[in-house]
């Protein structure tokens, strides 16, 4: 990674930690796939936009209804557990 890309990544990580009140380092627990039969949804303030069949990195299992994930564009947000499938 170049110095500019590294600084941009650090800035995005700080913003993520501030927005979601996340403490500690960001580690990927596992990867999961969005159900191909699920409806596509736009993202909101803290929710991640969903695309059918997309592979997401799981950052944290927050509660029974939602998972904190990161998509391929390195954006973070909550995703409903109901639309997630294990790989």
C-alpha cells in the first residue's frame, strides 16, 4: 500500500470506530453471504446496503437481530441476521 492509501485506510477506521462506538482493533471474525433470495436494500445511517449474493466480512455479532459487517468497498454497517448465510 502507498502512504496515501494507508492514511486513507487509517482515517476510515477511525471514523468507523467513532460512528459505531467500537473499541479495539478491527478484526474479521468470518465471512458470510447475503441470501440470493433476499431483496436488495439501500443503506441507511448505520445500515449497510445489501446486494444479493454479496460476500461480507463479519466484524462483530452485535445481537440476535443484527451483525456488524464490512463490504468489498470497505464500508461498514449493520446487516440483519435473517438475510445472512454461512459460507
